[in-house]
C-alpha cells in the first residue's frame, strides 16, 4: 500500500493552468506526465530519495489541501487544537506523508493506470475520481482520489487505496496519542517520527 500511495502522491505534476482542468482530466494528465518523468529519470530509478523528496515538494504539494487532510486525520480532536497547534500539526503531518512515501516512489515498475468513467453534476465542488492500477503479476488495485474545488482550483484531500483512506488510516493512532498527551503530545510525536524518517533516508542515500 505504501508503495502505491507514494507513487501516486507524485502523480500531480501540473502547472496552474492544468490545475484549472476538470478533476478527472487533471488526474489523468498529471499522472501520465509523472509516469513519463519516472521512466526517464535514472536517479529516481536508482533510489535517489533526496531527488524524490525535491520532486514531491516542488510538483506535488501545491495540488493537495494538507489542512483538510490533517483535520480528517485528527478527527473530532481537531476542534480542540488552537490555530497555532493546527498550523503545527498540518506542517508536521505534511512532512510525515512526504517522508514516509517518497522513498517508495522508486519502486515504480511499469504499472499501468486505467481511468474509470467519471460523472460530475454542474456545480459540484467535491468529487471522487476512480482509477485502477494494473500491476504485472498482481491483482489490479483500486485507487480513488477525493478532490474539492477551491479558488485555486481542484485540490486532493484524500487518496483511497483498495478501500483504505490515506488520511483516516492515521485517526485511531492520533486519537490515542491525544488522549495520552494532548495536542502538543501529538505534535511532538509526529515531529519525532519525521526526524527518525529523515535519519533513515539519510542513511539509505549513503549506501
């Protein structure tokens, strides 16, 4: 699951013009763009995690609503956080997602994406774009994107792989940490995970 999530987190390489496309066209356009980049980039294929993180930071993050994603991950406890705590949580959660999944992006091995029929009513501002990942030697995996329309265009606020939500997958863990140590404890816990992941990635790049 992590490999698939990381791969498709990087499937949003798009300009501001592309961001104004219909949501299904956006998903297809940028997915095919990033597949082409990965196929041609030998450094990514050879496991250069720093380059992958740089790619994600520059090309992917503008197309995700991390504030909404963090609120979904934290759940009802999000309302207990102050604006400053919400900002800190969003920053740490964004870093967690990027560092967790960037390393696995190099696992791309000629997967094929099938885009399912898309229906959208006039005026819709929250939609689901369904795709399927065809993997050689494995069963197809359903991959769905939840998008919302903001002033800046369509933004992804959740990715669902084989029925498992990327953001709500963290909710039980985050809820337990808040019960144990409060909002500040959760912030500290996620920050500690980020430091550990950063250290592990640094070790991997030295090998």
